[in-house]
C-alpha cells in the first residue's frame, strides 16, 4: 500500500509563477517600456525645457485628450469590437454641445448631461446595428465615421447660415459655475502659492509659468483609474473580458454579451463627448474637423497599450501610457531639430512593433506556437 497521501502530492494548479513570468503577461508592459524608451530618447535629443513643469504640461495636454478616447477604445477592443467613428463623434457631439449652449442658450448643468445622453444614444445605435446585423463593427463604424462627419458639416451650416464653425461658446457659458470643471486650469491658487515660495518657475512679474493643471489631465487620470477599477475589481470587468475572449462561451455562462457590447459602444461615444466638451469650451467654438483622424490614433494608443485586435486582452492603464507616448512624441519633436513629419513614421512603426509584441505575449499566455 502506498503511503502517498493527497496532501503530499503537489498540485500543479497551485504552482507559483515567478515575478518575471507574471510581469511578462501584463498587457501594459510594452507601453510602460515605450514611455521609458521615448523619455530616454528625448532626454538625449531634445531641449531640456521639454522636461520642465511647463514642458510636461505641454505634452500631457494633447496626451490627455487622446487618452480619454483611447481608454474608451481600449474597453471596446477588450470587449471584442472596434469604433472607427469615435473621431467623428467628437465633432458631432461638439456640434450638439455648442448648439445647446449658443443657439438654444441652455446652462451647462443641462447642456453637458444632454450631450452625454445624445452621444450615448448614437453609440447605442452603433452597437445595436453591429449586434442585430452580425456585421463586423469595423464596417458599421466606418460607415458612421462618414455619416457623423457629414452630419457635422451639414448641421454647422444650418446652425450658422453657411459656416463650418460655430463660435460664441465662451460668451454663452461665461460665469457658469461648471466652467472650471471642464475648461482652463485647476488649482491656480496652489500654483500661485508655489510661485511665491519659489518652487515653480515664474515670469518676471512673479506669476507662475504654469498657472495650474489643465483640467483634461485630471479627467484623464480619473477616467483611467475608474476604467481600471471596473476591469479588475468588478463583475462587469469580467464580463468585458469574457465577451471579447469567446462570446459564445460567455453567453452560455450567463454573461449578457449583447448588453455588454452595446454598453461599451455607448461608453466610447461618451468618451468622445467628454473630449468634445473640453475642447469646445477651451477653444470657445466648434468646427467640422474637430477630432479628425483621432479614431485611428486612439486605436493605435490602445494597441500600444496592450489591447489585442482579437479582443479579450488589454488594459486601461496600457492605453493611458500609450496616449502619453503620443503626446511626448508629437510635442517632443518641436523641442528637437527633427522634422515633425517623422511623427507619421513613428505612428506606423509603433503600431507594427506593438502588434508584433502583443502577438508574442498572446502566444506566451495561451501556450500557442
């Protein structure tokens, strides 16, 4: 009789992975490494002003605007779908918001929620068509890319009598208590105090060179943290991964796949509406080209951040760092002697490298050859 007991037999399911193995499986690894390498590159080639406080704010502002879109795109890609209309949605939501405040004269407490509801409705239409028709989301949202861009052009001409730009948003919202939450710089008093103490750079008159933190950066951080919490700490996060990994198996397990995917289209559209509101209020106007080609940049940032094109894998934090890489490069090139058109080369190169890297990681995780 063998004296081997069940307790003495090591269960391979309980085998502990090394820290390195767990690290290699993290979807955001490539994006974090990318931020490190790009930082090293600009430390060597760029003017030192790039990494002063004002320089960091300069590249974090466009990174934040793109990042809000990229996080929405990442959630949708993890759920197994694409939204190529997200850039056009920025213009369309911007038109709705500007018309609500300038043409109709609604206060921000009504105009802002109405813009989000409007965007969510458009997103739900996208999702409903994808789910009901069975067509690839790539095709459906590509169609909406042109539909929404065209409606933005037509709507602006109707609202302005022929112009493709609607002005007057700043005047229409002046004095509204919600303006500081969606426009300008946060914590101006803190930065003025820091300037008095000599802890931040100042102009000759003593005012700080950086008057505060642009509000889009704060929204970027809040949305990234919220999306990460949802993905990693809630049942909804498990549903998103399951819906993108194997929709049939998820459905058989009781996951409401259709509702999850339609909701993700709505979230992506609301991210576009957030960017629209922030940029329209900052500029004081909206135009038909707002958000142009941002759908591609958002998807690329999500892919750089670790999202697989096949769905079921990725992270919001990865998209966060992917967007920072974009901001660093597009602004960082102005601090160097390089032609800014190299940004396009970088864009394609980073996409290719990210896809190859993510594909290698996927095979490592799944054990494929």
